[in-house]
C-alpha cells in the first residue's frame, strides 16, 4: 500500500466543487454526513493507512477488529476519495430519497461492517483453498465495497435499462458483475474480493435474509411493511432530483470511477 502523498489535493477540490454544484441543500442528510465523514477522515485520519486497512492477518490473527470500522472511511489518496464519493453522492441522492433517511442510515452502517466481514471470509477462503497465505496479508481500504452493495440496491429498485461497460451494452441487472470483471482487468491493483464482497452483501439484502434481519434488529421498522419516504425540498439554485445532476464532464461519474478508481488499495 502506497503512502498518501502530500501536496495539492486536486481530487478533493473537484469533489467539493461537485458537492457545491449539486447544492448542499439538495443532498439528503445521511448522504451528506457520509460524504463529510469520509472527507474528514481523509484530512484528519484516525490512524495511518497501514493501521486502518483491512486484512485477515490484522483482524483475525492479531484481533485488531477496529479496522472493520476504520477501513471503509479511509482512502489511499485524493483521487481514490474523489471517485468513491462522487459515486456515493449519486447513489445516496437516489436511494436515500427512496428509503428514507433513518433506514438509509441503517443500510450504510450495516453494509460498511458486513462488506468488511465478507471480504475477510473471501480472502480467508482463497488463502485456504489455493494454499497461498499472501491472501491473508492482502490489506484493503476504501468505500468501494459499500458502493458495490448500494449499486445492487439501486439496480434492484430501478430494473430494466442498460449500461455501457467498455463499449458493451449490459443490462442493469448484470452491470455489477460486468464492472467487477472490467475493473479487475483494467485496474490490477484493486481488490477483486473487496468488490465481490459488496455485490454479495447487496444480494443478501435484495434476495436474501439480510433485510428481514435488519428490520427485526431495528425494531421500529419491524412492524411496518413500507418505510416512510422523506421528502426533500430544494431552493431555486439547486438541481431537481428528477434528473441526473450535470457534473460538467463528458463521462458519467460511474464511467469515470471505473476507469480511474483505486477503490480497494492492495498491499
């Protein structure tokens, strides 16, 4: 894992410009807090990257379980932060509006921890099945596993349609798998297991028992079959959320993130 470089953080400046372009008043509260927490930890990390990244060796063997909480909210560099948070901005606006802020906060919290746990299980299984202990030392950091899980949710709630992946038109329901493979070949330094963990967590929510378990644990939601959708109001200077905000780039945020993102930095 490379140490974060000092100097002008162009990625951070671009991220802030995107946030202000969309309009702070137009960003739902949980999404805004998630962005703020990631930016804060980038500027003032609780621990160095090598002490916050997630690996089987550090978490399971050395019992440093606090990394489960630290790793999603720390990023390798400003561009890593930028592409992850632009994606979070886009997904959060749509999903928080649909689910409501309280439930979306539960989703973000659960996905952040569970994606890390599934990542550890995958890396442990790879190490044992392939007889390669290096997988247990592979250390990951970043929010992209959670983003893959949120993408599964977004595609579940908006079925149909197609997405362009490396020039190929892919149905939305297969988009996560196509991106998983594409990123693996285009960005060898990213974590295949980290991204796969996010997809699996998303599927556990949309097609598995995770949602019911969360409803039961939340208590307040267990008696309701639907969640109240909170309405957000915008001032005249903000963008309407009925259409995608213009980010001022030729490529969409998702396309840019796929081509440049260091979502899970590998050691």
